[in-house]
C-alpha cells in the first residue's frame, strides 16, 4: 500500500483547496472558537493527513467523523422530511443569520468521511487511530469547557440526548468522553479494522 506525500496526487490538492475555502469561511461566519468542534478539527486534521498521505491521521479522523457524519446526515434529513430534529445539533443549518453558502459548506460531514474511507483503501487503517482520536477528543472536550456555556461546544456543558449536565465539570467531561469512545469511536475502530487492511501490511 502506498503512503507518504505522494499517495494522493490529485486528492491532496482537492483537500488543500477545500481548506483554503472552508477555513476562512467558517472563521468569518462563526469565529475561531468554532474550530474547537470535533467535526471541524476533523476537517483540518483529515485534510492534513490526506496532504501528507499519513495513514495515522487519516485513520484517526475516520474514527472520529464516520459516526458523526451519519448522525449529522440523519438529523438534517429528518428535519427536511418531518420538520423536526432527530438528535439535534444541526439547527444552525436553518439559521438565516448566516449565508446559505456558508451553511452548505457543512456538507463536509458527508464528504469528509467518504474521502477518508476512499483514502484508507490505499494507505490502510492504522490501529493506533483509536488512541490518537481519544486523546484529541479529550483535549477538545477540556478546551471547550473554557468557552461560553451557551455554545455547548462538543457538549462540554450539556449532553446531546438529555440536555443536562452530569455533575461538576470533571464528571460531566468524563461521561461525555466515555460515551464518545465507547459508543462512537470503539465500534468505528472495530469496523474499520475489519474493513481495511492494516497500514504497513504487505499485500
């Protein structure tokens, strides 16, 4: 399997072009703090991984974005068909205060996982991805706690299901972290380990 900076001669330029459009647009619309969202960090790290042909970065962001992308698509689709949100978190897509073209850039929730899955066909899946993504998530959960509580970035103040805090900050963050790893990252890790050859393995 090919790896390294030349692994994706075309896709790496697509990833770079996307970052050059998406990053300033998102910062302009929602500010720098918005980049602390796990999904937004996945765009940056995923594109960097594609640029460098890094199976570890590509794999880790696949672990972090695959389930999130499915939930995002389900929520948007449910809102379009029923007028209500299924799980919540995509209400900004209907917020007229922001230009429609900026909101449509959130389609990366679907495009990024697809691009990462395609990339892993070439570079394989790195089993260290779960540990790396868990570490990234832990850091972003803690960082999000320093943002205003009404933003609730990464659900650092209120969980997405019951919309409540689970005790003091350390306990709540531990609960959110456990949920993310046990119910999102770990199953995705098992699926990707089964679906793709391991990075560095010979054919």
